[in-house]
C-alpha cells in the first residue's frame, strides 16, 4: 500500500514539476496551441491540391477511407497522432536527457519506484496536450472544416482505453533509452512507420493487403477508426465494442509486459552502471 | 548496530573489452554518529562504493548494509534511510527555484506536505539560504547550490548521509563553510560517509579514514593514528647561538645522518637533519646538547600529514592540493 502511495505521490510531483517547467518557457503556447491549429491546415491544403480541380480525387479517397470528408479525416488523424506521440515518447526522451545532464542518478537515490518518473512524464504529457487537442478540434468544428457529430463521452472512453497501450509503449521505449544511446533514432524510425501503418495521415486502404492486416492488429489504428467514425459519421460506441475490447486487452498485456521489461532493464542498468552514461 | 557495514564487496566492469576491477574485496564498517572518509586517487573505487550503497549499482559479490538493511534485498528501505549527495553540478533542477526543488524531492521521499513545509523552512534557515528560496537554482553560486544539495539530502531526516566529493569545485571560503555545515550535521547525531580528494578535509572532518587504492583498502584508522604509525623520515630543526662542531659531529654519529647548517640574519645557527625513528629522539638530543653546554633556543619536529600517509600507502601524489583553502 505504502509503495503504491509513494509511487503516485512521486508521479504526480514529477508531472507537476514538468508542467511548471514547460509553462515557464514563454514559447510553450506555440507548440501547444498554435501548432495544432496550423499544422493540420498544411495537410488540408495538400489534400485540396491532390483532389484536383474537379474533385475527381475525392471519389478515390472515399473508396479508400470510407468517407468523402477528407479534411476531417486528415485533421483528426493529425491531432490524434500529435497527442499520442507526445505521450509515447516524451517520458523516454526526458529520461534520456536527465541521464545526460547527470540528475537521473540523484533521482534514483530517492525511495520512490523508478518507474514513477516515467509515469509522471506521461501524466504531464496528457495534461499539457489534452486541452490543445480539444481546443483545435473545437476550432476546426467552428470553422466548419470538421463536421462534429460525436458523443463526447464516447471519445473520452476511447481515449482512456488506448492509454494503457500507449503508456506501456512509453515504458518499453524508456527501457530502451536506458540501454542504448540512440533513442532519437528510434523515435524517428518508429514514428514514421507507425504513422503510415496506423492510417494517421492516409487511409490504410493505400497499403498493400498484408500490411493492412498488420495495421489492423495495432490498437492505435483501431482507436483512430473509432475516433473518426464517431466524429465524422456520428457512430455510437456500440458499433465499436469489439475494437474497444481488443484495444483494452492488448493495452493491458502491453502495460504489464512493459513493467516487467522496465524492471529487468533497471536491473541491467544497476549491474553495468549504465545510469551515469558509461 | 553499525550505521554502515560492508563485507567483501567486489565490483567489476567491462569497458571497451577491458576488464576493470573497481572494487576488489573491500570491507569496513562505520559506527553510528561518526564521520568516515574514503580517501583515494582517481579511479580508486570511491564512487563505485557510494553508488552500491545508494542502490544505484549492484555488487558482483559481497554485502553492504545501511542500518541493518541490505542494499540489494531492501533497496527501498535503504534509500529511505539514506541522504545521498552525488558528485557533479547538476543534482538539482536548474529551472526550478530552491523551494520548488526541495518540495519536489520531499514528494519523492513520500513526505507529507505539512511536515515537508516545516522541514524545508527549518533547513533553509539553518543553512542560511532562506532569503534565496525563490531563486532559480541556476542563478546560485556553486557554494550556495551545494548547500541546497545538502538541504535536499537532509529532507527526510535520514540517519546516514553519504557525500561523494561534496566540496569539489568550491572556492576556499565556500568549501570551509561546507565543512562547517558537515560538522553541524554530525552534531545532530548523523552518520556521514564522505569521499574526498583533499587530505586536510579528511583530516579535519573525519573520525576514521580509509585510504583506498585500485579497489583495495590499504589502510584504515583514525587520522591521528594513521599519521602516528607512519614509518617515514621526519625533519628536525634545532636553533641555537652556540653550536660547536663537536656537538654537530655527535649528532651525526648518533642519528647516522647528514646535518645541514644555516645561519640567519641574527647570526643564529640553525641545523636540520632527518630522523628515521622518532621514539626517544628528542630526549637524546636534549641530553647531547646539555653534555656540550649548548643553549637550545628551539627544536621543531615536522609531523607527517595525511598526505604523507597517502603517498606512503599508495605510491601516488595528489595533484589537487588546495593549499590556500587551509
Ligand atoms: N559503469 C562503469 N562502466 C565501466 N567502468 C566503470 C564504471 N564505473 C566506474 N568504472 C571504472 O571503475 C573504476 C573506479 O571508478 P570510481 O568512479 O569508483 O573511482 P573514484 O575513486 O570515484 O575516482 P574519482 O576520484 O575519479 O571520482 C575506474 O577505473 C572507472 O573507470
Ligand atoms: Mg568518484
């Protein structure tokens, strides 16, 4: 019990510390507010260009994606992807930089479980990045680029359900950054692969069939479909109950596995003295 | 119970296909309420010892206990019992204020907010940094920052404090201040293990000193005993107005040694020579002097420093001797 209490106390303290530090940088609102509104525009214009003057591209897009509303499709994909990305990588990258600076070993001398620092970063990523996503979705709905038909409660359920998978992913990535110094390389490679595989910026219909199969086994793809179907088509949660169960099951397994991976990594790090950058 | 107990600790590393024995079977223990220094040259294994105690490293074999808790089996309890200061500039968050840093670390120690608020205020006052509590850590001088680091280590009122080179990089005044703080911490009944490069620091602070070299403890004792038992030559200087050549010859024969003569402005003659063994040398000299009717103005015997002990035990000389800080 005590261990759990100190885990959450340390996690929330870490989240609070991260949030204070971020808000202290005066440029935070650019990445947090301006960026989610400007970035999706570039894709909308690109899509407009590709659709051709008589919109003949749209039929093709509709055939692949199941909707003619390509702006909503792309914007939602991008916003969701930005949100998930922050949670998936930030904690690991912070861990890496705190090791580089030389404060990680001092943190590890405190009696809180060491996973709490990573978990705390995940909380701060969620808090920092959630409201911009909401604000920009509201913004695009207001300017009628997105036709918002969803039940907000459904969206929250989907988002809560994907978190165990995403946080598990973060724990595994964090373990990796402790073992290898090439964390940034991993981020870039995996980010591109996932963004293609999970249909974040393009419908997965463009992928070869075998890749589509892989794609549909990744919870992120299913989550993306749930979000889009709810917002664009107004489909209720009952349409996606199977996806939801799948997302939760895989999420749970990933989460538990990731804790084991982190514990094993911690042991390895303590054996080899990797923590101070040897 | 011992505050720290280390038995046959071994730690090896493999670095670039090269095998390094960082700790080669070391054992020592520290009584509660004492200051114990680990003194050794670069790469001796000081930090490795500290890191094993702080549960940042696993030993290959052997045992280490803090207040009875095993560092491998009870690592959480060990970390609760310990306050640790690791070397380096960045052991606080520079973009947070002093108070924010301390509040954050209190949470990492699971302290309750009411207690930690009081504790932080107490420590800030005690170490005279209360007026800087809202300053960003990056804006503090290294000396003040190191005081905040000590506050941080004391947040949970730990029974044992370990300090890895706490005065490294401080100017003489700041490092003297910090040594005084370390003594105050001891006066509160805490046990302190520190590593240092500075002889006089170990000498001034410690109840016990272990000299460590190449992963082995070569000597362990109180600073006084280490110096006393050192079997090295001491320099002896005698001043008088009426030395005679017979007297000097007598000294030469008695101590089998070269005798250096010098005259200063007042015409006083000074002789100096090296002694192999101290024992009854002084009384012998006085006896010989009275036989020759020599009026001795002064006899000075140089005592070995901890540095002499160190050089004698490790065959190494310390590069970093902060003479001006004495
Ligand atoms: N994680 C590691 N991987 C490989 N070698 C290591 C590691 N940690 C320490 N070493 C090596 O072990 C030996 C002991 O190092 P340690 O840091 O304990 O020395 P030290 O006494 O603290 O020296 P210094 O006075 O320089 O701080 C050194 O040769 C060092 O290079
Ligand atoms: Mg060291």
